[in-house]
């Protein structure tokens, strides 16, 4: 989920920033010679994106655009649950990524729209962490974002 603000640089080009929330959940089954158990992991991230958006076409109610940029995310909460209990997880440092999206914005009020953005992102490995995440196991990610946009 992302809340973003676009500052017009020209009639078609916008500088965008905002706030994003990501939840990474995984379920693993771990087996050894004589035992098997399930592990559930959840990591919550807050991020700040910075990018450019280019308006391709628009009318009063719809807008199509492409966007590209980067994001820095911080893990704010994390835990791992297994048969032996629950343990808190912590990752020092920031998770960096680059992204590209194509979007469809639906104008719901003046200067306010809802965006649907299929895209691709690449997450760089956090060297300070030994915790396996979706970002570390699959750094190239296809995604569908829902965004709330305010245009200044």
C-alpha cells in the first residue's frame, strides 16, 4: 500500500514521494531425519519512495502513466513462529530497491486519485542481515500496487 504526493515539474512530468507499507509473510515446512515442523514468518516494512512519473494520456476522470524510481524501507516489526515458540526478528539498516510501474489513475476528487499500478521491482541484499526474506530469496519482484495520490 502506498500514499504518494506528486509535485508537477511540467504538464506531464511529476516528482513523486510518499510513504509505503509492505507486509512479507511466509510459511515454511522444515524437516530433518526424525522431526518436522512449520515456521511462520512476518516482516512489516515502512518505506519512502522517490521517483518520477510521466503522464501518457488523461481526461477528466482517467490518467495513464509510467513511473520509475527507488525506495528505502525499514523493517519496523518482525517475528517467527514455530513449535518451539515465537521469536522477534530485527534487521539493522535499510532495504533499498528500484522500481518501474505502469499505472491507471482514477480521479475521485480534484487533485486526488486512486492508482492501480502493475510493476516490477528489484530489492538489493541487506548485508547486515542473516534473516531470509522474500526480498533476499526473490529480489526481482512482480507486483500490483494500490496507491492513493495527491497532486499539488
